[in-house]
C-alpha cells in the first residue's frame, strides 16, 4: 500500500468512526493517532483500515476495546507533587473560604488516583463538600478506579503517614480505605461529546489535552470554563498550558492553575 493511499484510508477511517460509531478520532493529533492505530491493528493482525472499520461496525466489544486502548492514561497519586502542594496550601483553602460546599470535578480521571488524592486533601484540610465527581470515557479503567486497588509503584508520592491512615496493604498492592472511596463518585463521560454540568469550583483535567488537536483543545477549554463558577479554578497537567487563556476569561495563577474571571 502506498503512503498516500494509507493516509487517505486513515482519514476516511477517522471520519467514519466519528460519524457512524460515535467515537471522535478526529480530535486526536493525527500523527500520534496513526502510529498507535497501526501498531494496534498489527497486533490484532488486521490488514488495514477498511477491514478494521468493518470489524468495529459489527462488534461493539471491539469498539470498546479500541476506546480503552486509545484513552488509557495511567497516572499516579499526587503526580507532579509541587503542583499538588500548591493546591493543598493555597488553592483549596482559598476556594473553601469563598464557596460552601465545594463542588469538584475530576475529569478524565483514568485509574482514580487523582480524585482519591483530592479526597485525601479535603479530609486533611477539614473541607466539607459534595462528593467528588470523577469521570472518564474508559469503562474498564473506571472499574479499576472504583475498586481503589493500586500497585505500590503508583504510590511513590504518598507520605508514610498518609499510607498508614488512608490505605491498607494487600500483597503488593495498596487499597484505598472505604471512607476515602465513598468521597468519590465515578461515572462514564466523554469530555468532547457529552453534556457538562455547571457550577464547579474546581475542575481537575490533567494530561489529557496533550493528545488532542489545537482545535479540540480550544473546544474542550471553552466547555470547561463554562462549567466553572466565576472565581473557579482549572487544574491542568505540568506538561500542558493554555496559550490563549485571556479570551477564555481565564487568568493564570501559576503553572497548572487558571482561574475564571
């Protein structure tokens, strides 16, 4: 197959999957997406995009498998620890003083380490709020998140005192205690397609935009800003930035943190 033909098949595949199967591949950076798709198809011994689309159209389980493969984003507790320390020392106390009760959304929460990190902080700061809403498009990873069981390698940023208070050890895994698990409500949600509620005081959406095109990033940020109250804060990943934040009615508080003006 020539490169031009392969590129054309890839573009057609992206459009058809979005239009007919409801999964928006057109929002992902194309070069990165194409590499991952072709690696996955080779592993599945699928000859090309046309054959793969036919398979996906016939079997919803195969589409779920593709979604899970493309959206899995394994994170860890208190990832980028300095940003979490700023959240704990400055952002959360300020929000808690202004808004009661706090309404928090952990978007694209992956394996649940981030919303559980938030729950631990709220508990220690004595901040009462509604349960943390935690969402992801990946059903498989949400099941793992709800179970609250993690390999110890994902717990490297958790202090010994926190490990003792908020986890039990089971073999080579750490299990979040029920009290902290009850503070988080997990559900499936597609960030780019599904309706988004409003009235959040803090939205945590980290290390997601790096996979999206510039257009999809702008669309997502517009949706997130609309979901925030005036004065609410958006917490993004350390490798991410919002270049045109002022037209979105945001001000940059610090790396990773933007406030709705």
